[in-house]
């Protein structure tokens, strides 16, 4: 294989790591009867039926108005086959009269609503540093590669769940505040922000690990569940202008407000 006048190695065949089968109405159907749900799958012309008791978590969502999608996914995991059931819910968008603005930072999330400023410290950088040190200790203490990979995957999943749990708790607090004051949620459109980051290798590494997009996705997801609209705005000059009076904090030492 030639590229730019040089001989390149033949590319290897693609490897599918995340396997799954998307079912449709011709291959899958279900029926809910009391506390049980009956599934029916079409497997090479044969109909396979099985019944399962509705789990308490699924029952909670069904009682809240969610319904099971007609396109589930069959996914293998650790020698077992799992049936993933997507849920849907119709929500009417609310007409909000006030505005709640959210500022996502590296170690805190701050929002302004009805003349009050609230801030929650996330200590995200401290959490990431703690897990980074754990990964370094694993490399030094665990010599067997297979065991090291297994332990690394375990702590990586804990790390991800720790950050995600923190984001969900903060998002729920913001949405509760928005619902109480009937406010639309306004967030910064931070797409492309990493392209302009150039503060040295150490600061760049910290900022590139900042998962602001994940928090914004969680906030939008939870807001849609309650019919609260979320708007994105250009973040230009939002850090240099006072949200109360609009004066420049760069030019004026003492603000009018």
C-alpha cells in the first residue's frame, strides 16, 4: 500500500468489540400482564417465548408514564445474552417565564436564578488526580499484564461512575430549582473550546480531561424528562460582564450594582 511515496503496512481487518442486535416489530413483541411481562422472539423461523417478573426499577418508570420501545437490543456480555429495553415518554414542553443560567467550571458548577447565586463544588480535579495516582501504583505493584488490565478496568468503571453520580446529583438540584421558579435553563455552547486551549502541557492535560459536555448532556436529558427547555448561548464575554448590571469587570474596579 502506497501513501505519500512510502510503502505502508497493509491495514488489519476491523474488529467488532461492541456487538449487539437491534430487533424490530417482526422479530420481537411483548405483552404486560399484571406483574409479569411476556417476550416473544423470532429465532430463525421459530418463536421463542419467555416470561419474567417486572423488576422494581422498571415498574417505577412504567408507573411514571414511560413505555417500552418496540426496538430493543440483544447484547452479549460475559457469556450471557442481555435484552436491553429502551424506554420512551411523551412530555409537553413548559412555558417558562424566568431564566436560570448555568456556568460549568473545572471544579464547581454555579447557577444564577431569581437574583440568587448558588454554587456546588465538584472537586472533579481532585477525584481525577486520586484515580490517576491509583493507576500509577497499579503499574508499579502489579506485574502480571492480565491482572493489571482487570484491576484497571474495575477502577476505571468506578472512576466513571463516581463522576457520573456527581453530575446527576447536581443536575437534579438545578432542575428542581428551575421547576420551582418556572425558569428556562440557559447553558454555554462550549463546542470547539478545546481547539483554543494552549496553556502549556500540564494545564492543557487538565482541561482536556474536563468532561463539561457530559454534564451538559445529563442536564439536558433530565430537563427533557420534566419538560423544561434548555437553551445554548455563545459564551463570549460572559466571564467579563456582571450578570446583575451588565458592567465590565475588566474596566471598572467597583461595579455599579
